[in-house]
């Protein structure tokens, strides 16, 4: 060998085989080359020489036969100067084609391109096997006939074999251009594979297919129900591995039947009546109930023995739901929630690897968040998110209370929320794993919700309010998220967590069946004790937070509170229950502080919701938190949350540019409240200053002054080593009622405070 690599020899040999199996058009002025197949011959003559066929001088079969004969004669060394029967002259063969197609020509007859070829060595001399037909390795074509001794023109195999076995050895420099030229030629003549033929399906065929699938589905479904019920009733019976495998196979069959049913009934060719069948017969719910959920519950009750089988089935069901999510978009909302449920099951059974548990928690939270974006008024989804929020007690409280205060509340959350409250209500301060301020806040809500440990309510509120100011200062930007959690939870407490007997909840809850603009409210003296305590906690929180005027971290809380109060303005009787406890003067002072650095007065005086111009709206983190609540249905524009490019992780991510937008939104809310009614807030468009209505100005100003004086005294005594408890305060505010544990003591202090202008009125 002359140094050529074996791979080069194989490549050259394969290329020579391909070239030997090519045909060249025999018609004049046509240099077309193509693979030796009837399909390629028909394609060439019908596209390139259609004029000959149209003139009816020759038929397509005659052209194909003449082309084959011309190429066969060429392979035997006959020159292509002869004329075809139609009178058309064939094209002369080029020197390069003669070199490739006439391997038996003598050395003296080489074309100029072959002058540089090296002599064939003895090692590469073709053996006698080259003439053996069994040695041929090229693909055999189906159009060639059997061997006929009377027609030797059909004996083409030896010629082709001699051509294919003729492999020239050349040096590296001369081989490269020939290989490139052969490669480009092969790329040009490679035939395309036609698209598989598709047959349209008729409505009758679709209907028959759906009927057949549904019949089999019902049979498998009945068997699954029977087996699951039988196993659930046999609590003590243990199943072996083969029995578990059989149950998994049975439920897998049911899932596959459902998949086939959805594909057939939701086929693009299906008519509307056929498409409605899945909804009419509640197929998605039946698939989840009988195909997945009942079997998962059976597996869960048999833990830990069934752990491996449960994991196997969870992965199986998850992959099927993911497939339906991609292929059957008509029930996308259902598939999303089912994927979240499966992720929650997988998270719940993971006890060994904390990283796997966190991964599946994140997966489940992703699907539930996507579902809540599509159905923001469905409380069930927020209940699921509350379960996944552990161990963040503040976030859990937010999701639980939100699930009860949306247009479609999830009443089962009243039982689930006790899993959050009971450990805190029953544990001492030393046993609680939560930060003291979070524990006090959640405990206060737990007492209001459950009615338990009522004597501990005011100490819990006092502990929360005393630490709140310093906690906000230490938390800095981290309190922005906690701020709107606290604000929304307190607003839900004012609605008695969605109880039907709450006056405010009855007023703002849709739909309005009575058709009236408002309903008769209870007098302040007749309000339930739980509502009074909710006012007490809410007012105390507002007084502490609103005084931090220069702190931008309290603005999300201020925003959520103003949205709630702005909604209540439309319901005067509901507003009358909270108007006297709201610190209007502090709110006006905070609005004026924000207005001092704002100059675009036209935007905040406009009736249109402030949005960025020529940009897709980017909601604030608290906007996503408030989305779906009862009191925000008329606050946001209909297309405000249309930006679907925001990832779940980015929704609650605070960026610096949001502060200016949040300030503008808060000022717009203040102007809107003053415009709708100047009873509580006023706005002077000339001096650009907020004020308070005449009924609250003097009362709240004096109260604010008393509080400021108390705060200053507390600060001085703390520096000197004294404690604030030694101060003999004249007015019991929401932050100074730590020793009032009984309802009669509270009412007595309120009556005394009301004579000199209290901040909290029952």
C-alpha cells in the first residue's frame, strides 16, 4: 500500500459503487445524472423532457428503455454517438466519465485526467472473485429481469462488478480533489424520500373509534374501581410484588385508554359535538379519580412497604399528565393542577434526601403557581401553595387566609389551617421554632380564627407590636415581602376569614343576589368580639408602620392597605365599621412625604390606572399577592397581568426601579380616594397636599402627637436605663394593652379613651 488509510479505501470503494449504479440521460444537450431506479427515470423525463412526451413522438416507457440500453452499451465500451430511434442524438461522454466507466481500457488510452495515476501494484490487483456475481455488494435494483441467453444485453452484472472493483491508488495530493468532486456529485443526485402518504379520517370513522375506545375504557375503569375498593377494605392484607405490579399495569392501562380517548375526541377533524364528549362525561376528573388518585391513596396507606411501587406509579402518572399537557391543550388547567398534585405526593413521600424533597417542592409550587395565574379566584390552589410554604409560617398564613377570601373559597382550608395554628397555640415560647415576632403574629391570628386561648390574645399582640418597629429596621428589604403578607392577612381577618356572618364579607362578596347597593350593618357595639380584636391588631400594625415615612421597605404594606380601604369606599356601611380605627392622619402625612419628591401630578390626578407608556406592564410583587382577592376585582385593568414572560421566580423579585412605580401607584390611590369622597382623605390640586376630613383631623392629630410624645419618652428612658412600662399613659392605644386579657377590661378602657380621642374605637 502507498500510505492511504483503510478508511480512504473504503470510502473510495463505496463511492465507486455508487457511481457505477448511476445512469446518464441519453438525449442530446442533457447531462442529467441520477440513480438507476424507475422512479428517478420517470421524474427526470416528466420534468426535463416533458416536450417529448407532449409531442407523443415517444412514450415514457420507450424513453426509459432507450436510456437503459444506451447506458448498457456505454458500459461495454460502445461509443455514445449512435442516434436513438426518435432522431435525437446522444451527448458524447466526457473524458472523466470514460475513465470511470471503462476500467478495462489499455494504459495508452488514458485521458489527461488519468496521466498522474500511479501504476497498480500487485498487492491491489483485482482477484478472480471480482467476476463472481456473489461478490457484488451494491444494492440490487428491482427493475432488472432474469438472465436470458438469447438477450446478452441484460447481462450487466459482470460489467458493473468490474467497474465497482476498479479502485485506483493515488497519492494524497491527487486523491483529495477527486474525493471532493465525487462528494459534490453524489450530493446533487441523491434522491429525496417522499413524505409518507396520509389518509384523511372521516367523521364516521372518528365516531366509531371514540365509541370503541370508550367501551374498553369503561371496562378497565370498572375493574380499577372494584380492585381499589376491595383493597381499601382489606386494611390488614399485604400484597406481594407480583400483585402490586398487576395493579400498576391495570391502572396504566386505564391511563392509556384515557389518552387514546382524548386524542380521538379532540382530533383536529372532530366536530364540536365530538369534542364536547370529554367535558360532558367529566373524563379528566374520572381519569384523576379512578386512574390515579384512588390508587395513590391505596399506596399511601400501605407505606412504607409500598414505597417503591408508589414512586414507580407517581413517575408513570406524571409522564402521562405531562404528555396530555402537551397534546391535549383543551384541558390544560386540569393537567397543570394534576401535575402539581403529583409533585406534592412525590414531595410528601421523600424523607431520605432533603434535596430531592426541595426539588419536588419547587416542581409542585411551579405548577400550582401556573394554575393560580390562570384561575386566580380559585381558593383551592392557594391552599395547596400554603402546604408547600412550610416552614415559612408567615407565608403559610397568607396563603391559607387568601384561600378563604377569594370569590371561590376553599372551605377545607379551615381544617388545614389548624395544622399551622395548633403547634403555636399549644407550644410555649421556648418550644416554638419560629422567630418570636412571627410566632406572636401567627398566634394572634390563630386565637381570632379558632377562639382558643383567648386570654393570650392581647399579650401576643403586644409582643408583636413592641418588636415590630425594630424588626422592620433590622430586616430592611426583607420586610417588603413580609409587609404585604401581614397587610393581606390582617385584611382577611377583618373579613372574619371569609365567614358568612361577617358584615364586610357579605357586602363585598359576589354575586349580589339582593340587587341592593349595600346591606344593613351591625352597630359598633354589636360587633362580634373576633372582629373587634381584628380591628385592634390591624390598627396597631398600621400605627407602627405608617410612622416609618422615610423607609421605602414599608411601602408594599401601605399599598395593600390602601387598596383595601379604597374598595370599601364604595360600600359606606362597610366603611363605617373600620373608618374610626384607621389612622387617616398618619396616612395623609405619609402621602405628603411621598408627594414631596414627585412632580408628575397629571398622572396621579388621572382616572386611568398608572402604567408604563409603550411597555408591557410589569406588576409589582404585591400585585401578584393580591391578585384574585375579593377587594381587587375592580382595581387592576383587565390586561394588567397579560405579560406571560415573567417566570415564577421573578414574580416576587424586587428590583430598584419598582420603588418609583410603587410610589406613583400609592399617590394615585390617595388622589382617587380623595376624589371619590373627601370625608376621609382630601387633596388640594393647587398646593398638592393631602389632608384629612374634618371629622378626623383634630381627633387623629392629637392622638398622633400623644403617640410621638410617648415614643420620645420611651426612647429617652431606654437610654437612661428605665423601661417603658413605668410610663403612666393616659390613653390605652393598640400598642399599650398588654395586660388587658378580659373583654370587660377592654371595653372599659375603650370607653375611657373615647372621651379624649382614642386611636381605637370599638
